[in-house]
C-alpha cells in the first residue's frame, strides 16, 4: 500500500489533480490500471519497472478525466514496446 501512497502523490503533483479530489479516487484509478497492465505484462513490479510506473500514472490521469479509451489508443505502441522489452530481458 505504501507504493500506492507514493504514486497517489506523484499523480496529484504531475497532473495537477486538485486537493478536493479524494486520494481514494486516485487509488481506485491506480488499482484499475494495475489490473489491466498486469494482464498485459504479468510478473512486472511497479516498484522496479519505470515504464510500468509511467503507464500506471498516465492511466490514472486519463481515468480522472474520463478518457480511459483514449489512454489505450494513445499508449498502445508504448505498451507493446514495454511487453516486448520484458520478453527480451526474460
């Protein structure tokens, strides 16, 4: 949970999420994104994988704005590179 707390703060600062939006909302977006990204590239750890972390934070930002479908469209190539990079390193 501590890692999510760090991510909540990073998302709030990097994407200028106002303080009146509850941390629980950002946490929910991060958990939703984690489930989706874990299915696409199992075994990755957000604490160790910078690309995973970046994708997760951006997912939360898009979710905050109600544009999750645009996240998948805009980050599709990046996700593919992330998956392929994991295969090469394995």
